[in-house]
C-alpha cells in the first residue's frame, strides 16, 4: 500500500513537471506576442509635438469630431490647444471685420490673447462679460454629439420656448423673445422674417451694464461651430453672414 502511494506521488510530480515544461513555451510565446503588439502600437500610434506651435507658424491641421480644419495658431485662444492633430474642441478669436487672428499681445493690457482664458468656455452666451469685445469674433469648434443640429433646434425646439409675436429688427430681421423660466430666459431669437434658415441667432438682451451678445451655430459634419459676436453687428447681418461663410471656408477648405 505504501509503495503504491509513493508511486502515485511520483507520478503526480512527474505530471506537474511536464505541465510546467509545456506551459513555459506558451508563456514565452504569449510574452513575445504582447511585446510585439506593444511595439507595433508604439510605432503606429500618432504623435504630436509636445510644445505648442509658434504663433507665426503655418495653419495647423486640427481634427474635431472627425472633421479636418486648418487653424492659424495665432487665432487659438488657449495655449494647450495650439497643436496639430485630433482635439475635443478648440477655441478661436478673430479680429473684425478683417477675420485675421489677433496680435499675440492684446492692445492696452500687455497680456497674451489667452491670459484670461481658462479653456472651459462652452460657447454659451450666458457667460459674456469678460470676453465679448467689440471688434472680435469668438469661435468654438466642438463635437455636436447628441445635440440636435442648429436648424433642427430652430424648427423643433425653440418654438416651444418663445412667447408673443415677433417684433421687427434691422433689415428684415424678426425678433422673438424667449419666455421667462425657460433654458433661454433673457434671450431673443433673431432671424430673417419669412426665411429663418437663411440667418438666425440667439442673443442676450442689452442692459445698462453690458451690451447684448449673439451666438450663431453651424453644423459641419459631426462638428458644431459656434460663432459669438456683439448684438450690435445685427444691424449689418447680411455682411456678418457673408463673413461667417468666408471664415468657415478658410477654416475648412473644400477637399479637407
């Protein structure tokens, strides 16, 4: 009985040893495969410069939501966004009406163009005070995500929140106030009477403390382009709309 037990123990040890011998090549092979995969991923993974591009560098190819844009570095408001490659969003500023990027140092205060920019703006016109400067157009490009495209919001969402009848604005515009207690409280929907799709914007109402500010949104593929500008520009909305078209064509040339 003891001899049989000893023999069984030796057989078990032999099987465990054989199993380890068989497992060892498999483990080595698996390690080699993992190492090769890591190397291939490292070689093929796109890399971008770790330092921001110079302000006078050529336009940067930036992809937002799969849409390619050509962005002048000097127009980028946040230093961390001043690089080529895919980005979740990018915040830009342009002089008006030239549509050129601002100078690296803002006139009068000696601060860089992004000195007061924390990079957390969403394009909402409820945070207008510090950045809405006459003579500048602010542009944010981000993923549209689950939000309805601007024209669909115009036709299906905004009508639920407006009140009363539209008043007359400059050069054929209509002005329709949003109701109190809605997400757009304190704003007006401004659009071309009879053809809202031609031009429309949401605008805050001016007060004695601050001037009104407008945003217009445009969808480009899966990207949402928000243009933020002073409400006073609406007196010449046709020129504004044409300039917006020209700027978007510059940022997204045909074939990009």
